[in-house]
C-alpha cells in the first residue's frame, strides 16, 4: 500500500492551499473518502483485477524419487470496476459579495455546504447505493449490495454474518455483551484480520455509544480503547480496528446506517442495526482517482458571478473477497 494514500495522508505532500482546505473540510465532515479509503492516481475509467474466490489447489505429496509429478493451474477470476464522476458548479452573484450587510462570504459559505453535501452523499453511496431502480446508476455500488449479491460482486457469502439478535439494548447483560464480542471476533476472523489490523468498523452512532457504555459497565470485557489519528483527533477502536460513525445523509435527519432494520437486515421500522467492516490493507479495499480531487475557479458567468467547480472522477476497488463484511441482526432498542 506504499503508493496508496488517503486524502488526509496526502496533505503532508501537498502545498496547494485550495486542496488542503478541500480535504480538511471533507475530513471535518466525517468523509470516509478523505479519512479511510487509500487512493492511487491513475488516468483510467476502468480498473481491471484478478481475485481468487474458489477452493485452493490440492497439495500433492509424493514418494522419494517419484518422477510422476502432477499439478494443476490456479485460474483467478477476472473483474473490473468502473470510475464515476462528480461535478458540482457553484455560482454566486457578485452583487451578493458586495453587500456591506453580509455577515459571511456568500460564495465561501455555499462552497462549504456543497463540500459537506458531497461528504455525506459519498458516505451514503459507499454503503447503500445500488444500480437497481431505487439507486443511482451514475455512482459507486455500495457495500450492502455487494454483500447481498456475492456471486455478482465477488464477495464472500459467509462475511454477511447473522448476529442472531444479540441483545445490546439498555437491558444488555455481561453475558449478551460477551456474546456480541465473540461474534465480532468471528467476523474479523472471516476477514483475515483477527486482531482488526487495517479494519474500520462502521456503525450507527447509537450503537457506538451503547458499546462505550457497556464496555465501561462491564469492566474487563475488553478490546476497546481510545487513541489518536494522524491529525491528533481521538478515535475509538476495538482491538486494532477503528470504529467510525458514517453520520447522516445529506438531508441531515436520516442515519446512513439505521437502527430500525428488521432482523433479516432489511430496511424497516424495527429495532435492529448492522455493522459494516472494510479492510484497507494491501490487496483489500482501495480506490483510484483519474486526477486529484479539485476545487477550482469556474470561468462560466465570470462577468456577473463568482464560480467554483468541485470535481472528482474515480472509483473503489475490492481486490480481496474477504475484505468486506457486514454484521446484522443486532438488537439495539
């Protein structure tokens, strides 16, 4: 992963103040794109790869001096990911910028809100988007869809893990909390990350707060800790896996990961929730950009308006079928 950097990590090498401001705005608004996904810059609309989803080849044991050697060729599965494009043009009438009574710079305020919207919308698409009738075919395919259809997207069926209605309500006991931790360990094991190395666990904020409560209530039922990220901000972890809250959709009222799922993990009005997990290690989950994320002046309407263009073109790349997981059927209310 030496040639792959998150947008936040790339700040250390950038001297462009506009880029730094854009990335910090995404970071401060909880952007998964800025905080977690390692990107490489590559000028292509499609990325091709190989992954192995079947059983491993047979190991052949032979007698001494046996010259009748047999073998077989391992054939990987080819797959392709597509890039998608975000373009947002923001225009502000120059007369608004001349208004002496204005408290804020109207254009900067508008740009900041567009960046916030991008952060929330990307987070939502990263989990929930499909290319079906209720989704957006011009955006990335989300984790939920990939795990619901493992044959199509090359994920591992067992990595969609049923937590069997484990009770994490306010009435949770030490035993049910222990059962939850055991199931979480099992999911990390399925991801080839038993200690959580390189993994980010994404959950509803209410579930994160409940885990914090239960970890304090049942002292010694461990694995949880608090550390700092590369910008000195506090982060909660389970083992070596970072815990994140994706937050709200752009409407600022709907949680991206809800606490109202049914026991089967479907959308509904019930009392269950899910945890999604990504392993951002070598050959796991990554992304590519055709060019660096930019916010640049837009020349249109320049005589009467100030214009800014925010642009991104790229996609996500899931090289290892085991690098995604979802835990569902977790009772939260």
